[in-house]
């Protein structure tokens, strides 16, 4: 139920004997105008008839929406090789004002010129349309990346043949810096243009 | 612009920089060399919202003159009955001379030219259109006073797109075959045919995340879409969150009463819950398959599934590759699946793969107040199937390298484009035979074209590019190779295709994912590099069709074309044959 966008106007059993339902968009008919999990609390009578909620964050093979300040995510099956025909989207959404520091821990994708086969793409934005940062493949660790805002989108695609070891990526929230040290930090992004060409593909 | 970059040049105080296409690694090496010597200015290209941006920086002395020339080529896909040329105009300030000229040269003759108002009436009457038979010119030259946002403002009102729409005459049903210098392009967009009845299933995501504007706009669009169904059409609506519901469990004729009932059903939807895409698509496929097995579908009809979703699966089968497999295993091979991805955080590449491998395309719908009209516009593109099983044949053996030439459907308002090569020494003219099934008959459309006419016509105009047949052929072929590559079963097959793409990019001077453009001055001591954006893995972005290839000489036996005449014939004399199939043809 942590998934953003999960909105159900029907109360159901949750973990530990509680009953409630998730509301994303507030409305008068459901959730009393509040958002989040509308919790009826622990029910004493366990034979009451409600719907049931179960959320298994590991059921999805890859992708998801992350809001925690720090996390490691992996290619499907890692440390085993990923499969053919994979599509994974990761959306990182941190608190307003925070930035995202992305670091590749392991990286091994099918190598080819232009990264036409299997690749990871980073977008410095809410979606995979704006803010294209780079496309990566091969086995060279891509450089660290700092977002300009509090959101980032990553996607991993593999084609119909040839797989490789996969990857592990870590991100850490960077809290807003005080004015005195800002000059130092902002240089990371302003050099973006120069890194752009070099950082775009695995091959130089 | 969208499309392929062909060349870039700039002149700074008399020094000209010109461009060349190099294999990416070579280009990078040249660029690195220049960078090491600190002699470069970067040209960066990036992609956003289906659009490619070019940026260039240059340091100049005060009073110096700088001239930039950017040549690019873009395939225009006919949509909803017209071609559209969009020019982004964002000068950022008032400009003393701001002149935009658009020349249109069309051998077939221009039917209309229209410049819609895209600046909220500010430039009413400023674009001047002059239209002749085969040529048109649009001139947009706002004065400084006209550019001002208000009479005393210093901001410019030129901040948006200038759009030019036009279409050409199409007298010949067999399409226009344009031939030049060993390459031909076949434009096929017949009109005045009876629509083929369609069996259509709307599969609508009503999960919680659709709540609000998205759902409201979807309902609004669906109401007009249902109104537009023809009585011969059969339809139903599947809506899903974690559960799958249907308006009717079977396909129903689109009578006024039925569509009115379906509209009421859709209006009552309250989005909530998870997203079970797998189950919803399998249900839609099941309804179509059942109807087909029971013989309830008109044998001459077209079956479509239209999926509208804004999210990735959260309930049921979550593995995207498994959903793809399930759909592919169950769907019959005459059904086309179109997907509309609503909003920005949809797993769009998944929808794209899902549609492309099931004879359809996906489109992103940018969720806002405009959603309803975007949905309606997409639907209109596939609402009028006019032909099925369209196959393009070029029986002469010296015709080679034909692009995709077999298509499941042809929809009214669009256009199919096929290109190929031929040996001009062996062939004075090109014969084409198109076979297709229309609403009431099997069609055989023949045409003949020779090259002289076009060459003559195009060479007389400085704005025309007589070589466009070759470039369009190369562009289509590279796009199709990229699509083939993503399905290649082995590393070796991929390598082979990669080599072909690279060779073609170098031969035809096109920036592709494997090449880059090096821009340097005559002395070679100042360099820039232009990269291509990541490619759209699906074929021919912007095109409605996902075709396949068949041997270009493989004409169905019943088509029985006339033998290629030995005496050269003029293209104007092309004959159009329509025939009913002989009895041995299965229908």
C-alpha cells in the first residue's frame, strides 16, 4: 500500500488485525477528505467481514516508486543474469528540496556500440520524456549522478537475445545545503554539459 | 526538429565550418583530440517530448557575423487526412528580421494549405499563403511591432509553433509511385472506399490512479468515440482495476440504443483500486476469440483492441514479460492491439512492446485538460479501416531492397509508404501491383511509373530535392533495421544488422545511433560533435503502421496482373484494375 496511486474506497483487513483503506485523492464520499491510509484501528471482533489487503513489495520483478531517503535496487534476478525482454521503470520521488545522489555499485549489460540492445537510461525528471541524462551499457561503471531536483526516473530494457550480469544501483538523498556551501555543490551540475558526451555511452 | 540530421554548418566572420558523418568511435576520437588541444565548441543534441533539440555555443567578437545552417530531413506521415509541418519558434527576444519561409513542392498537386492559429490570434493574418498547382509558399514575417506581446511590451509573442498543414491530390487509387535515380517511393492513400466493419473492444483502466481529470477526460472522449461507431461495427467495453468488469460479455452491434447504454455505463465508473492489466487484456481477447469461434464476426471485418491505461500492473500477473507472453499466446493473428499510455509515469516501453508485437502501435497521452481530444484524435486514426491485407508487389527482378510491404490494415486518413531500389539501366519504369481486401471486394491495383517526369519537375526548383527518393528509402530502411535488430535472436544476427545500419548511415550521410557528426572548419583545427538521441526502438516513429516483409515479387495467384508492357508508358496512363476474386480464393 506504499505504492503511490493505490486508491481504494473499500475498507479491508490489513496486517496485525487492523482494518482500513488507502486514499490518494481526497473526496467527501471516501476517506473523510483525508489522504493516506484511513485506519479503522485494531478490530476486536476478528470475524467481521471486510475486504482484505495484502501488498507484496517483492512480487514485482523490477521497478517501482521509491520514496525512502536511501535504497539499493537491482536488475531482475541479480546477482544472477537478467532475462531477455525486460522492461523496468524506477521512479525516485524524494522530499521537496532534496536531491538524489545516484551511484552504480555493479554494472554489466550486453555491450554494443550505441547501446541499442540492453541499456539503462537515467532521466533527471519525473518521467522518461524530459531530462534525458544518458544511456548506458557494457561493463564499465557509469559515473555518479546528482539530480537537479527531488525526482529521478530510471529504466532498464533488454532485447530479445543475449543477457549479462546485471546491475546494482544505490541512491542517497542529499539534503538541501546551507547558503554558505552552495557554491561548491552547484558546480556538480553546471559541468553537466561536458560530461554529457562522454557519459552517454559506455564507449568513448 | 524530429527526423535525421543531415548537415550543419556555420560561418563565423568568413570561416566556414562544415560537417561530415563518421562512425561514432571515430567521431569521438576526433572530438577528444580537439578537446585535448582546447579547440572546440560543443554542439549538443538531446531529445524531449518527441522532439530533438540542437544547441550550439560560439564565442564571437562584437560586431562579428555568424551564420548557422542546419539541414535536416523528416519523414512526414499523413495523419487524419493531412501532412503537418511544425516549426518551433522561440527567438527569446524581439528580432529585427524574423522571416520564416516554407516551400511545399508536390508533384501530385497540392489540394489545400492551411496555417492554423497557434498563437492565440496574435498573428492573425500575418502568415501569407500563396498556393499554385504543385507548389506553395508560406511566408511568416512579423514586424517588430507585430512581435511585441502588447504595444508597449518588450517581450516577444513569438513563442510557440508555426504549423503548416496540407494534403495532396490523389486521383489514382493505386497510389503515387515516385521514381528517381534508381530509387522509388510508393505513396498509397486511397480514399472513397467503404469502411470495413470493425469489432472493437475498449479496455479501460479504472484503477485509483485514474481518479480525477484523467477519468473525466477519458469518459468525455469515450462518449464521442461511442457516438462515432457505425451500425455495422460490433463493440464492448472492458473496465478494470484489481477486478475485471465488462459492460457486455459479448460483442454487441453499435446501434443507437446500445451505444447510449454503454455511455451510461462509462459515466458511472468510479476509479479505485489496483491495476490488473493481464486479466483485462486476456478477457478482451477471450471475448473476441469466442465471437470468432462462434462465427459471429463478419469474415470481412477488422478486429481491434484499444487499451487505455495510466499505470503499470499492481495486481495479478506483475511480470511484464509474462503479460507480453500471455497476450501473444492468446490473441488471434488478425487482431491489432493499440495502447494509449496516459500521463508521464506509465511504463510506456511496456505498452509499446505489447502493441508492436501485436500489429498495433502505442501512443503516449500527456495527461491534462487536453486528454480527451488527444484520445479522440488517436482513435480517429484507426476508426475507419478501409482495406485489409494490403500487399505491395514489384514484380520485376531488378527491384531490390524493398522496405516493409505487407500491412494488416489500411486506415482512412493515413498513408502507407513503401520504398525500394531498382537498376535504372535494366528498367525504364516500375510496375507495382497492390493486392488488398476492401469492404466489398478483393482489389488489384496496378500502376506504372517512369523516372523522367519527376526528374524534370524537381530539377527546375531550387527548393526541391530530386534525391528525396533515395533519402526516404534509406531512412525507412534504417528504421526498419533498428526494429528488426531488437528482435534478433542471436548476437551474430545483431552484429550483422548493426553493420548494415552503420554502412547505410555512412553511405547516406545520416546521423544514427551508430554515427555522429563532426563539424570542423576548413583548417581542421576547430571541431564540434553532434550526437544522435537514443533511438525509438519501434519502427518509424510517427507512423501508424507496423508492417512486415514479403518477397516483393510474390503476387497472389488470383491477382493475375497484366504483363509488364514492353512499350514505355507514361505514368499518367497508369491503369487501375478492380476485380472480384476468382472462386478459389478463400474469403
